[in-house]
C-alpha cells in the first residue's frame, strides 16, 4: 500500500499509526523528519533495493525532495545507495540493538528463560504487535537439533503466528475491530493457514477460552508453536515456544504452556528501565 503523505498533512497527524493530531498548543513534527521516518519504514519492509522513483511515488513526494531526505539519512549512516536503489544502513541495526538493550523487559526475558526448567532448552521468542504484524524483539535459542529462527527486528503477519493471535486475543473489542478493518484478506503461508476473518475470530475465541494460542503448522510447514500474551500495560506483547511438529506430545504441551505462562507473568511485573 502506498504511504502517500502531503507535506502539510504530515505535520498534523499520523493517522496510519493511530497517532494523535497536533493542536494549536503543540509543536507539530517537521514534515521532513516525518518523511525521513516513512522512508526508513518503507525500506524496512522491502528485502531488495528500492529505486528513488519508487520511494518518491510511495511517499507522494517529488523525486528532488525525496532525494534530499535520502542524502541526509545517508550522511547519518541510516541508509545506503546501491546500483539497484536504496537500502537500510547498518546504523539502523546499531540503534535497534541499543533500543532493545535499554528495555528491562528484554533483559528479564533472557534471565527468566535461561532459568526456566521447561523453556531453557527450547526456542523461545518475545514479540510485540504493530498494527497486524508481530515484530520479534528477543529470542532464546535452545538446544533442539532443528528449529525455525526469526531474526530480531523482523516481522510476520500476526494471523499466521501463535504470538500474533495471542496478542490479538487480548485486545478489547473496539481495538480488535480497528485492526481487523485494515485486513483485505488473510495471508496464507501453508495449507493450514487461516483463510477468512470468520476463522480468525473463531480461533481468537478458542485462545481466550484455553488461555494460550496454538500454531499448528499454520505459519511454517513442520513447525508448531504455543503462544501466551503478557497482558502488560503498553504495546501488546507475547511469548512463544516453537518446535518441530513431530515432537508434540500432551506432556510437552503441558510443560511448554506452563513455562510460557510463568514467563508471561514474570514479564508482566518487569518494569522498563
């Protein structure tokens, strides 16, 4: 979807993210700074270099002003130019890691998982909900011989993950409806993926009933996952454990869910630094 923002509108509100409008007593953000943020977001969503003309079209801006933003970001190390277009710079990775390091919840996640009898040998992930995507913010790698790894900072559609559906199930009705309204259709990753909003609603009701979510090879073939919402103030957050589907037994399910539930309760009490 194109993120077309007119300069005069950019200083008033960020409606795409649910941001508040700026009143007469507040200083509106700089349109150039706002556009720089959009450029970084657009590049983050692409796995390949993006040409200047494409970025300008998606921003709804002239190529000259878009280039000015890119050159400024390039000088700060936030973007790089290649023969095929523009990509994120390595400075973004550095800043992202610094942001995670300053979050007490991430530190507590690593301490708690390492001390958990049920979870210390598993692949356990901490994520937050951004619109209808999950963003992975921390991961503990256990000693299982095969695992599906999500890199920190990457995102996935919430509807194909146990993490995402655990967080969606914790939203109040109005907030859930607002987020679902942005979905034209559900992404399909495997033959087991949910395909309709009606199926999603039924799944979320089941999550609320049992207290945890189940990804039964709906995101990645051969991988199962359990997820538990943290339920803390702030952005929706959840933890999950992923494992090869053939390992599933009733005993493993009971053990992992118990460990995740205790982990979520511990993170709920963690205070950001």
